[in-house]
C-alpha cells in the first residue's frame, strides 16, 4: 500500500510539472488559453495585469479557485481522491511560480499544439492513477454521483466563455488558436484515460467471494453475478458485472490486480443506465 501511494504521489508530481511546463513555456507566452479552472486563472491573471494595476500570479489564482471545489470534493466525493487532487493543484501552482515564462517558439500554432499535448499528458496520467488536476474534474465527479448528469455541457459553456472572452479582449486569432489547444488536449486525454463517463466491467474470476467483498469494501456499486463456463477448458467460473464511473476505474483495476491478477476483465463503454444507479 505504501509503495502504491508513493507511485501515485510521484505521478501527481510529474503531472503537475507537465501542466506548469505546458503553461509557462507554450500557452502563456503565446496568449493561448487552457480549459477549465486553469484557463480561468490564466485569463483572470492576464486581464488583471493588462487592465488594472493589480498583478496576481496565475498559480495563486488557480489555488484560490480550487479551495471551495476541494471542500466540496472532501464532503461529496471522498478524502483520498480530494487529497491527491488538491496536492496536484498546490504543486501546479508552485511549479507555475518556479518555472520562468519563456517563449520557446514564435509560431503560435506550435505553441497551441505542443502546449495542448503536454498539458493533456499531465492531466491524463493523473486521472489514470485515480486523482485529478482539481477544478472541473472534481465538479464532474460530484455531478456524476449526485445527478447523473454529463459534464460535457458544463465544460462546453465554461470553455466557451473563456474562448469568447479571449477573442473579445485579444482578437479572434487568439480565440481560434485556443480552440486548437482545447481540441488537441481533449483528444490526448481521451487516448490516455477514457472519454466515457460510465463504464461496464465484466470480470471472469475463480475468486468470486474475495473479489466481491473487496469491491464492496472500496466502491459503493452493485454487482451482478452470472455463471460462466470456459468453452475450451470446461471450467466453471463466475462473471461479475459492475457499472462504474470513469473516476472509479483506477480503484477497480487496483482491486482486481490485488485479489485475482489472473481474472479476465473486459471494460466496455456504457452509453446509458436505466434503473437504480447510486449517485451519492
């Protein structure tokens, strides 16, 4: 367990470092904006600096915006997820302050693409290891558990506001290149983690009782047991079917690896759930 937590912490640190590199070396120098709370912090810092005598660093604003979200996550989501997510935010804020803002390329398209890719790698690996970069990810998990609503429309509105504001204040070209960065980062995150809000896991195992108890101890999800038989071996086994959110995938993978590494697991996209699905 200690080794697992150490690896998870290292991943969170590395993800936060990549986020800061993407911002300070690519997106910020080119006035190309990120998505979510990072983009809001970046835009606020730029607007305050350009139009008022107030100068507040993006890292500090990012931390400030995430404090109420972290409190919400602590209450509604869970302590472990929130602690690692807030650690990611704190480290990102620290690295944004430590790494100097330097323009590596004067080509705005290169900055938008490389910034989007590097940022997405940081976010993607953090999500894959059961944490998040804070902000919208925590809100998405709260909404997923409480109301079963997709985060897509909220993200669309939030990013739309960022893009429109950037376009109005700094010209339509900046808004268009921000769209390039957002599209690039979204595609890379989907490739590293998963784009699907809900997933169905079908687990064929010999250790049915142990696996069932371990899953129930960690995840508040129902499990359907289906008798199964190997066509080649003629061995009788059980198939456990469970529907989870994308944020629970890491925990489920860890449980299966610990209890029955030889279990055959198939993870598939779930387009809709009808009937009871726990959300709180």
